[in-house]
C-alpha cells in the first residue's frame, strides 16, 4: 500500500480516509499524456485501463467495507440494548417486591425520600413476583423482626441489581469462567451510543454515496461527457445521500431506564429499620397479609 494519498484524493468529499490505493494505481492518477506520447511514467495504453480498474475496485471496496463495518456496529449495539432491557426488567421485579413490602405507593415514596432519592422509576414497577427473586422468608422471633429482615434482604437484592445495571459488576467478580464475556450495563450503553453516533456522522460526512460515485466517475471521462450531453447522472446528490445515509440513534427512543443508585444497606440500615418499625406499628394486618402472600408465592411450584 502507498505511504499516503495525494492531496487531490484527500480533498475529494472532504477526505476519503478509507480508500487505499497501490503504488501502481496512484501512478495512473498522474497527468494524462499529451497526444502522440506513448507513455507517462512508463504507463502505456495496455496498462492504463487495468490500473484505472484497480483504482475503482479500491474505491468500491473501501466504500462498501465502511458501510458493512458501521452496520455491524449498529446491529451489535441493538443486541446490547436488548440485553440491557432484560436486566432492567429484573431490577423492576425486585423494586416491585420492595414496593409491595412498603404497603402502598405513598409509603414507598416516603421510603425512597428517606434515602434522599427520587423513587419514581422504582414506583412504576407494579408487578411483584416473589417466586423469582426470593428463596424464603428470613427467621425472626417476632413478626416485626421477620418483616424487617425481609425488607433488608429485598432492599439489598435491589441495590445490588441496580448497581450492576448502572455500572456493571464489581471488579471482584469481573473474572468469569469465560474471560471474553461481555458485561453490559447502562452507562456503557450510553457511552457506546455517543461513540457510535460520532462514527455514523463521520461515515455520512466523509464517505457519502454521491461523492464516492462522483470520485469514481472522474476516471470515466467519456461517461461524464455523455451525462452532460444527455442529462443523465445524479440529478440531486443531496437527495441520494439523505436516502442512503445512516440515521443517528436517538437514545430517548430506546426506552432504557436509568434507575437511581441506591445506597448500600449497611449505610442506611438504622434508617430502614426505623422505617419498618413505624410501618409495622401502623399497618400490622396489611403486613401480615403481604407476608402470607409472599410465603405462598415462594412455595408455589
């Protein structure tokens, strides 16, 4: 491959960074010979056509390879988004169970407010299935003790799941049996989105279909002459580019949830315990019904 592209190529389409031409192909781009000259820099009639073909092959290969690469990245990104949505559903299931234990939305809202958080995204989680996130109800001498320990367990599970969803697993468990395993989490997807949109803009700006086509046609002067006479060719390059360009991804349309990061249980345990004690004193019957429902769901096949 050549050490660098001539300025005349780099200036086409605002620069065409993915086109790589061989030394022989570059030689073909030197000024055309005058009438009667048999060669230019050793290039005769028999060599010129194959070299032009090599240039056009390189242009086409670079253009389509750039598009294949960005399409693969877009597909990969959307697969990651699907995985993140499944993780969000798991966090919501855990949040719904905690909300259930907090009696009603008003008490749940007060609980999150106690932690200094806006719990709206947690309050939206309505379907609680203890069977999926609990293995049993903790032992306690009194009902209040059992209830409080259960809240501790459910809260801790939610806090851990939410932290992994937002920032990935802790470093201590980032060495699975499969070291090549990809960890997906919310802030990674946000960063990937920014990088991908930047790459999409670069492809649209520097390797546009109309400009690449025009660049290739400059090696076919007879075709350009015919188009000028017949009125053929690209009548509206901008329309062609808009039709074939890649659309940047709007993060807001992906439906991704950004949960607030809950503090670890050990940092708020006294406050949570006090809140549970207060709820037990005000809603003893309701809490007994809730724990019975949870017990039955856990024991269900």
